[in-house]
C-alpha cells in the first residue's frame, strides 16, 4: 500500500457485519478495503469464541429451517454447516441455531474475502482517526474513500465524529459481557443430563467456596467436534459502573475471565470422571462484549417495531431472533415477536442524512437498547452488513 490509498468503499471492522459488507461491496465491483485490528476475521464469532449463529433462520419453525436473508447470510451459513459436518441446524425451543467452530469461521471468512478480486484485506491494523470526506488514519497511513462503513461493533467512527452521532445505554442496563473458552477430550457425550449435573456441581462448589461466585451460571455447550466443549460465563463486570469503552475496565474483564476459566477447568477435572482427561483451556483472544455504543441514524429501530414484525418501504434486511436481554449475569430474558413473522430493518438504520457516504451495520446500527437484544446476533449482523455494503458500493457524492 502507498501512504495515500484510494478506495471506493472502506469497511472498518472485520466481524460478521464487516465481512458481509466487504464481500457485498466488492462483489458489486467497488474497489474495497476491509480493515481489522485483530489477526483473524470473524469478530466475536472468532476472537471471543462465540460459537452459535442465531438469526439465520425464519422465526416460523413449523415448516422446518428456512434461511431468512438471501445472499451472504445463506451462503456463509451453508458453508459453515458443511465444515461442521452438520445436515441441519439445531432446534432450540422456538428457534433454530447453527453451531460453528470459531476456527472454521476464521478460515471461511478469510477464504471468501481472498476470492474477491476487488477486495483488499488488512488485518492487525487499527483505525485511530477519521475526517469527513472521507479520510481514515490507519497507523501511519491515510486512506481516502468515497464511502465508509462502520462495523466496529463499538460505533468507533461515530465516536470519532462527535457526541451527537451515537448512544450508549446506562451502565446498569448494558447487556453483560461474557468469557467463553473451550477444551477438548471430554470422554462422555455432553447431553442434557450431564449439562444439568455439571451445573448443579458448580452451584454446590460456589456455595462451598470452592469456586468464585462469578462461576454461577456457567454453561457448557458441545461443539460440532466430538469431545470439544465451549464454556461460557456471563460477568457482572462492575454492574452499575460497567463501561465497555473504558480500557482499564476491559483489561480487568480479561483478567477476571482468565482466572475464572482456570478455576472452572481445575474444578471440572477433579469433580467428574468424564472430565479427568480434558485438555488445558483454550482461551479467547478477548472477552465477549455484547453491547457498547450504537450509531444514531435517520431511523432508530425500536423493540416495538420488532415485536410487531413491522415492515418498511426502505427495508434492507430481515430480523427474526427474539429479544434476548442479558442485563444481568443471571442468564437471558427472552421476549418473542407477537407472531412468528420476521421484522424489517430499514436502510435508514444504516445511514445518517447529515453524513453522506457514511454507513453502519452489525451491533452498532441505529436501534434502541431493547431492539439491540435481537439485531445484535450474528445472522442478523451478516444481513445488515450485506445491505450496508451494497448501499456503500452504489453511493455517489
Ligand atoms: C458472550 C457473547 C455471546 C454471544 N452469543 C451469541 C450467539 O450465541 N449467537 C449469535 O448470533 N450472537 C451472539 N452474540 C452476539 C454476536 O456475537 C455479536 O453481536 C456480533 O458478533 C456482532 O458482530 P459485528 O460484526 O457487529 O461486531 P464484532 O463481531 O464485534 O466485530 C467488530 C470487529 O471490529 C473490529 N474493530 C473494532 N475497532 C476497530 C478499529 N479501530 N480498527 C479496526 N478494527 C476494529 C474488532 O476487532 C472486531 O473484529 C454473543 C455475543 C457475546 C459477547
């Protein structure tokens, strides 16, 4: 890259939304740059070890699994199922979900991007400044771009532009972060009775002081690979003082998560015969952040829009996942749509009239705190990312 590079579309953030945006823009023929600060693409689905895609399927499960959004969400979901050796997604209560291996998501997203001749991917590169027009500062380089898409999850570009462009829920309401890690070598099938038995053992150990209180609510889920298990714990993270944009708090979260993983791993190995042969914990690159800053776009999608399955004239994508609220570390509170019908996400949630050429998608799109409980899931992020990529490619000043 030369010190001043010109692109038609620049996507900042290579998670589900960013990868879909970059693929969609480049497939329209736009010279596209995707910038990701971590080494691997995939965002939370890779680096925080989130291992289940939600929001990929129609909310009416009575007809079996039906893909909700055509294009990249269907393409990537199908490819992940093939890599995981799965014929069907899992029906969990009233919704279909797709389990995946984070390593599969990382390799698949890298391969899909590498196959696009108009797309350049820069990993290990962090955007630090932005000026309208648009010029992006990336380490010691300047990138000029006709259109820019913010898929950082944290609305980073809105925050660089000023306070009028973004919102953040109060600390007490923010969906809790979580720490996810994995191990291999479980010698039994992780079925429901074993999961419940382990949950009860953990509760007893917390009561006896053998595990920290933060371990309460730890859940185990089998990966598509036999013997591999993902372990997740929601964290209070300072409760009423939690600020996901504060670096010190993020660092504290990492050390709390690592210590907890070690303690739970030690406990599992010594408390049940099926766990004596498990491998040491595989830790994530970073803890999982469910909610931080959101863009304020031309329209702010509300929980009511979703619950009533509202449709829009300028519809860009469909949402079908229930509102999964996690305002405490004690587990989710679900609110389902009134009817098993999808809701629309309008294009006006992915742009702001006052900022021509700026688009946003994924978990930092323009919605309220309650609506985020649904649209933040990765299947929906793929769909809004795809829509933002198409809009950015078509943008002319
Ligand atoms: C613990 C946990 C469990 C979850 N469980 C599920 C689940 O079961 N199913 C589901 O579908 N969803 C789940 N989610 C939600 C889902 O993982 C996220 O909401 C989704 O991944 C958001 O996608 P995104 O692309 O918007 O953002 P992210 O995945 O957060 O990606 C944003 C990317 O931007 C990059 N970035 C940020 N700043 C910069 C910068 N300055 N320069 C360059 N790059 C930058 C980041 O490194 C990151 O890769 C869960 C989330 C968490 C935290």
